[in-house]
């Protein structure tokens, strides 16, 4: 067997002003056919697994381009076309292949392309013909429609939010492809539009835990090969946005359609209870003034880079200072200019420093204050799952008005407590800690915080869906429309 593998992805917030270009891909993941030489990360592990598994089977595995960028605004059209055409050229150079495995995000939008994944896979299908099998792994915060389903043979989507199962789903996809190539199964896919949008964590107390368990329980039984809930990415104003339910069955398209509808309607009925609740900024600040035996954790959700925001607003910092809160920490805050200045003056220096608020209109005003440089590190990183590491660029930790702030040169979320411990910031002794995250941190802070708040702060990724200027979103869709599927009664 001859297998071709490639990677292309980013998560596009169409409301963000930050354009995504080639430099954003090369700074996070850019590998021209040698993915095995890179350290494990969420962006490298799926193709590394396929490479290892394929070679273990004795297959000839050929690699194309592997490119992934951090979430941001719309990708520059010419840059997407360059990467797309590079993968197509790599595939052509590979000669005859039996199967293709692609790791993509699902929510990549470029100038002129609402659906980059669909565009790429349709072109691949035209190039290789109907006999070659195509398998795809996607993030659950993607978009999917019949064009992608029709051009591929198997699609497997993450089941967990926070995303901790990219490796397991890569293994699922490989095994399904292996069985397909052996003639053991004949995958058929069905897709159901749930007519809903939002954020639906799978580890939050509520019905998503049971829903996810039910998907797992059905797989491998009665002809069902795989079930995936595509949650959708709510900060994208594109016609194919919204939650979709995908079913893959063995040779039975009618069963796939029926299972997709059954689970899609089941999700629709729990959507309200499953939605992540947000706390207002004012309520969060009132709670932050209270001193407890453990830190209060505030998730600065509207300026977290995982949804395409820049990660450089200072609203929380200003609010802490104005409220007299001093024993606090804020991490991470993206400010390459401030980091460079801190490296110039060195640890121990005190200087007037302009912090954050620089990159786009939503960044808001910067904060000007006297900063003491506490810690510096080049090429810093944080732990993730297993031996995975997340690079965060150069780091400077400063203290302003008693508040410790971790500044980075690379936009990032908090993936583990090592973001604090590896960079000289203590956690347990703080009154309040603010992190620029949405939800992926939740399970890390169950035991060591007195409360976790998901706060609707000002910023690019406003979780008030009704306040976003949607123009192209498919309607009706919940929660903008009360009951699109008519199942609430």
C-alpha cells in the first residue's frame, strides 16, 4: 500500500482584524515532508501517528506539506492557494497512491474561499479519481457540509472539548482506513444539520458527558463505524457554519443518515443545558475583590487566542488596578515589543512600559505603568498532553502594581500549569488569576481554585452571539432563532 499524508489548518475568526499569512504558518508548523523530525504537539501528532502506523504495516508512506497556524483572522487568499497547490503538487509527485490521510482544522477561511478544507479535498478528488480512498481528521470546532463529505471516504472529528483526543481520533481514522483498504468495510457517511451554534464543552457538568459516552458506545456495533458531533466555530460568518452530526457506517448510507439525524436531534434537545455559561465582567470583578483560601480563576474569554483574538487586551489588568487588587497574576499576554524591551534592560530593571493594546481595534487601550522585570526566557514552552510541548516564543514576566504578568512573543493559550511553574510565577498564593483562555483549562483548576469564572470580557471573540454582525450565517439557527428544528415543544 502507498499512503500520502499532509497537514493544513487554522481556525478562522472572520470578525478578527488579524490576517493570517504564511509567516503565521511557518512560526507554528511548517514541515516539508519530514514531520517525524519535529517534537510532538497537537499539530504534529496525527500525521506522526499515521507515519509510524503506516510504516509498521509495511506501507510506503509519502509526506506532503505540513502547515498549521494559530487561530486568527481570514487567511490571505494567495497564501492559501500557495499551500493548497503545494500539497496538490506533492501528491502528484508521489505518483500512484492507494490512500490519502489529511489532518485539517475544518474552520479555515481565506479571501475568496469560505471552505478551504472543502476546496482542497474536492481538488484532490479530481486529481486522484474515485478509486483512491481519502480520510480526514478535523477539529470539532470546524465547518462541514456535503461538499467535503462527498469528496472524501471517511471523516473523523475530535470528540472532546477541551481537545485532548487528537491522537486517539488519528488512530481511529487510521484503523478505519486500514480496514477499508483491506476490503473489510465500505464506509458510507451521513450528515445532519443541527441548526445550532455555540460552545458545548464535553467535560462540563451536564448532558454532554453522557452524549459523548453514547457516541462511543454505538461505535463498532450494528454497522456503525464512527460518530462525530461537529460543534461548529461560532465566530465565523460563513454559509456552512453551525453544528452538524456526522455518522459513518459500513456499506449502509440509509443507516448513516438515520444515525446522524438521531444523534443530531438528541444533541439539539440538550443544546441549552450543554452551553457554556458566561459571567459578566462586572460580576467577575465583584467576586475578585473577595479574598478566599484559594485563588479565583477568571477566564478572559473574549481575548483568548484559541478563538482568533490577539490576546493583548488590558481590560482585566486595568480593572484589577482600579479595584485595588494587587496579589494577582495575568497570563499569557501577547506583546512582542514589550518582551523585546524587557530583554534589553534585563531582570531586575524597573522602567515605564506600555503593555498590550497594540494590535487591532478590538485590542483596546494599552496600559502604561512602571514595570519590574522578574523573569526572562528565550524559546519558552509549556507542557501539554504526554510528551507534547507548546512553544510560546520568548517570555518576559513583569510586575506592575503588584500584579505579575507573563508576556509572550507568540500568541498562545494556557495548556497546563507549567505556563506558570516554568516561568517563575507561583499560583496557589494568589488572590485572583486571570488567563486568556476559553475552556481548555477547566479540568486543570478543579482542585486548586475556589471558583472558575468564564467571563465575557471586551474583545474580538465576544460570546454574545446576538451582538455579532452576522450577515451570511445560515438562518434559522439557534440561539439567534428560538427553535429552528421545531423539537422544543
